[in-house]
């Protein structure tokens, strides 16, 4: 194979002309004959035993040319791209074969390459980091969460249901005397006041006791789904159980049960330290994301759409894999959400373009700063993989290419380089208004003439009190 020419024909597109010499093509043609002859019958020969020249006389001299070229194509194109020193981002296209015969083959094709990239600023970028201070209220909130997590349910027998109780009910809904789909359930747990059901439903359960059977009358909202919107409905209810959540007491015994600490004070200190560490990590990650977005936005490059599409492909595959880990396939997810794959891809589009720009920027920074992972860093990363997946390190090295891992580590180091060379300042909390300043401001406001409010009209007659209906037992 020889690369006859490589020529840029448009932005990010090159045309290659490739020649395959006669000897190489002849070997490929003969290999195609040997592979195909078992399927060819020629009169006077047993099936699969006909000589090549007999077959070519019957079916034509070029009967094996197409198969021969198909076998040669991947390797000759790869060699040509390497000789042309191009970074190709997609499969070749617009293939032409001007010549193919005993004298060899000439190919013309086009390839899309990575764009030329001009870096913007990536050193000395400015960003602010959120403070990692943890307040007493935040610690208290986490303690309350732990108490809620360890709460127990207590069944109530001696009173009617009230707001915040958890009730266990059977219900069935009717519109115009007909049961409707999705309006029935048994032993359903509902927290009164949670707003899980349409307005008025939960309020009408309040006041009823265990064992009561009663109707709940509601009206579906106008924006409810088609078929029920704006309609009056009656729900037949049976109340099986009333429960309340009983929180444990926050004391040293509770602390010992739920943690490795011995006292409430120790737990509070531990919670505060953990939350501060989490805040620091989150704040740093936010800073990193901000800086990387600035770097990506700062480059100048004409991005081939095919690069964006391939990144979307990768993101969709990752998303589908995450769904699988949750026991859901992509097709079912799309049905549940009322989307199609085109809509899903559209949702990934904007972020995919940013990812491509960032990838290109990182590659350029690696080149500009001559960033290279050391042999020790590579070995440590291989060992990390081996330990994580309980594999032999040599098996890991066979599974993960050194070039790929080298690029991954270099990219991480480039990101660290951006962060290390940035100017990061701590975000200052909003200044609290002092009492003196507040009084001064209030005084200024008091000096301004205020409009006299309109007098409220008094009711001419006090309305009659509403009679409460006694509930029959």
C-alpha cells in the first residue's frame, strides 16, 4: 500500500488517495477464492474443487475482486491514515474505486479529523469557593434525620385520625357511579397532610376512627390528566389502622446503638467534622467544574458534528447501563416517560458539546505543558484497579491498554494543573445588618410620609355561627 496523496478539502475533512500494488491485491484475490470456492459449483468438478481460472472464466475475471478489497480495506486505510499523520474521528466516507484489476487498486476516500484548537486562558483563572462552615442547625437537622430513620411505628386505638398520622386504608374511586382505572387500592399507607392525593381527600379522613367506612367527596383539578379533569368523584374508604411515628430519645444509649461513638457530644462533633469534609469536597468540585467550563468556553475550534454525536452515543450508553443496574431497560424507561430516543438524545446534546470542547482543551493543555504520567504513577493505577476488582495485576495490564491509561492519568494531571494555577478565593457570607444600622435605616424610612391606609369596613351584621354536625357512631 502507498499513500498517493492527502489533501484538505474542507473544514476538518481530508481526502486520501491510496494505491494497493498488484502483488498484494493478487494475494487477497487468491485468499478470497480459497474462502469462497466451497460454495461454488462448476460442472465437471466436485463442489468446492473447481480451479480458480475455471471459475473466473465462467463468472468473470473480477468475481473475487470485491471480496478481496473488502478484506484489504480496513488495514490499508489504517496504514494510509497513519502515513498521513491524521487524527480521524469517524469512519471514512465517500469511497471511490477508480481502478481495480490485475495491476492493483486505487482508492479515494474522505475522513473527518479532529479540529485545530486554539487555547484560551487556562492559567490564572478566578473562582470563588463556598465556605465549608457547618452550623449548629445543620448538625441538629442531621441528628433529627437519624432519629427519624430509627423511629418506630405505634398503632393508635383510642382516638380519631389527625394531621401527620399515618393511616392504612382501602379506597375505590367512582365518577358518575362508575369505577375508574387507577382509583383503587388496598392497605394503602398515607400520611395525612402530605398532599399525596388531590385536594380535600386527606382532610376528609381526619376525624375518623379505625374500622370506619365512609365516603370522601372531591373534585379533580382542571389540569388533571384527560378523562378525569374537573370531574366530581366519590371515594369509598375503609380505615384499617392509624399509626404515629415515635422518635427515640437522643441520649448516649441511642448514640451507642446507631454509631461507633459513646456520647451525644462525641456524635455531634463527628457529624460536624463529616459535614465539613463533605462541604469542602463539594465546594472544590464546584470550583473545578466552574474552571473547566471556563477553559472549554475559551477555546476556538470548529467542532465536527460527528464528535458531538459520538459523545451523545457514549452518554446514552452510560445512561442505559445505569438504568440496567436499577433493573430497568432503556426502552421501558422511554415508554414510562413518554419520550423517544431522539428526544432523549436532544437532552444530552448541549452537555455533549461542552464535553467535546473540554476534551479537546485538555488534550491541548497536555501538549502545551508537556504533561506526562510517570512509570510509578502508571504502576500505582494498575495496582489500584487490581485491588479494586481483586484481579492479578498482569491480567489488568492486558485488559487496560497502557496508552489509554496514560492518557487518562495525563488528563487528570491537566485538570489538577488548571486548579493549582487558578486564583481561588473564599466566598464571604452576606454581612448581617447591625442593630444600629437597622435603627438608622428604620429612622430614615419613618421620616418619609406614608400614605394613610384605607379604613377597613366593619361588618354590619355578625354572621351566624356554623352548626357542627354530630357524627353518628
